[in-house]
C-alpha cells in the first residue's frame, strides 16, 4: 500500500488562536518538504450521522505515499512545530486514510 496516495484527516478544537497561528505559519513549508498538499479545512462542517461526531476544525491534506506521510509526522522539525498545535488546540484525532490504488 505504500505507493498509494494517502490522506490525513485532522480534527481539532482551536482554543488559543495565537499559539495555533504559530503552528499554521510553519505547517505549509514542512508539508511541501514531504510532498504533501493541502486539500481543505472546515470550521462549519455538518455531521449527518454517527455516534462520535467531529467537532471544531476538520483539516484534510494528502501525501504521495504512506511512507512520506509518516516521515512528515515523525520529522524532528515537525514535532517541534507541533508543540504550538498542542498548546493551542485540543486534538480529537489525526487519521491516515489510503487512497484508491
């Protein structure tokens, strides 16, 4: 499956905008460094069904492969940057979803 495009879906609640903005400023260059592309985000999504609705912000971005997605997530520079996300948000989930082969 490693040659298949993968999507990352993040769900978080922004609680401290100034801390989260620090994360956003560094996010895009690191995403591109690993071949990632931003797809969309939504603060006003609508849950149509299910016991565990998403809340807050939903963010979708993609990578050319699972390997690159995991390299991005485990990258030392990203982990330092993610401290701002952790300080400014409550993370509900970050999910890796494989695209169609």
